[in-house]
């Protein structure tokens, strides 16, 4: 990890205190410890400094006119790009309520008054180093997450490519899934999970022979049995992954052909036993399949597809999801129109989508 943490030669510390006689020894002690120092007289002045000068650490008093240390800390924490800026509040050791309040406001740490000037440099350097380690870890984690997401997305594209469908299909169905998720009150976090996991619903089709997958006519019973295994194959591909994203994708791959009445596959799960994300993707996937042209069928109109989905409420689909779908139909249609298929073949469209991304 050490190589990730760039040591700063002269880190900039912003001291915030309304009393000059407090700032003065603080400045001297920090400068002696090789820090560069900025000074502000209250929270509001400090906030202006932070936006302009981007100090490496803020060391603030709590009780100040205009904006106190807690408010300053909260203001900083409301800015995403300042999430890792270390903020240290100076409180009295016996003032436990203030210490508690400092942590609630998002302070990185606190130092107790009276401040020991000889030790302040060590303390600040230690806090700075811990914060930079945390930031390096967070950066590395988000880079890993992005790489994993990208691989997984491309796996989804690859599966759809084999299926002769256009790249637009997974784009549309995953957005329908998000709209449905939002309509039934899923959190923003879960909606994002859906957006990223839904594209992998048919990833198991990678393991289905071309003679079945690409057959233009109706499948025989045996062929259909093989086709159904794409759910379990997808599950195997995505299993034993600790990340929540792939865990969600795993559930979706397994459950997106289950039916509310228990007559789906691969397990014949019923109602709430079917993972919710799978139920959502099932409806989103079927609506897109119905309204899209496929080698074996023409595209249905939205009205026809809506009629079919309503008819299947309580049999194929979760009735609550069908109702939500009907409620948000205008938004669904907007997505459909924004990502309509072109006359290109699936492979051309896929190649273009990959190039354009
Ligand atoms: Fe499928
Ligand atoms: Fe699909």
C-alpha cells in the first residue's frame, strides 16, 4: 500500500480559530514541523479558503462566530469531492458531548485542549497519513470495482451477441428494470445494482449450442430443455463471487425465467420465493422481447404487449410489478423510443455499441 501513498513534501494545514492568540502558537508549531499554514477566523472564511486553496487538512476550533466547527465540518462532508479531506476539531477533553457531536458532524478526529504545541506536528502528520491511506484504499477499491463492472458488462454483451439480439435489447431491458425497481420503492443503491446486473441475465447462453440458440424455427421439446439450462449455466458462471453486484447478477441469471405461479424454470419457484430482482428482470425482459422483432416473430405494438403482460399478472408475473409497470408506462415507452433498434444486424449493432462506449 505504501507505494500508493504519495508523501506530500509540505502539506497545507488550514487553521480555523477566531482567537489570534490560539492561531499564533499553532502556526509556529506546525511551521516548525514543516507544514505550510493557512489561517481563517471562522467557519465561513475557512469554507471559502477550502474551495479556493484545497488544503490537505483542516484543524478547526469548535466555538466560533458566524459558522462554528461542527457546521464547517458538515459543510465539507456534503461535498463528495471533499469526502477524504481530514477535518480535525479541537475540543476540551472533558467535553464528551462535543466529541460525540464532532464525530457526528463527520470529523476525522479531534485534539484536546489545552493543545500540547510540541506534539501537534506529530499528531497532524499521523492523521494526514491515515487519511491518505484511507483515500488510496478507496481509490484502489473503486478502480477494482470499475474494472470488474466493465468485464461483467462485456460478458453480458457477449451473451446477447450470440443470441442474435441487438445490444439495444439489454440496454432497454436493464433500464426498464430500473424504472420498475424505482416504481416499487427500491433504494438508489439497489436501482444501480439492477442497472449493472440485469445485462447479465442471459449470460448462460454462452454455453448453449448454436444449433439451438440460433435456430429460426420452433424448438423441439429436447432442444427447449437444453435452452432452459442457460439459467443454471449463467448461475454457475456468476456463482461464488463475493461482490454484491455479481451476487445480484447470479440471482437474476437463475431466476429471470421463473414464474409467479410456479410454472417457470429452472426451479419452479413461486411468488415471493423468486428473488425480487429476478421477478423485475423477467417482466422487463419479456416486455422488450414482445415489442422487438426477432428472427421468428414480428415486433408487437406496445398496446399488444401491455395487454399480454396484464393478462399474465398473477400467472407469469408478480401482480404488484405489473401494476407498477402500468403506472409508469409513459416512462417505459420513452426508454423504448430512445433506444429503438435500427435496421442493422445484431453483430453490427454490437460492434458499434462497443466502439462507441
Ligand atoms: Fe433468458
Ligand atoms: Fe434477454
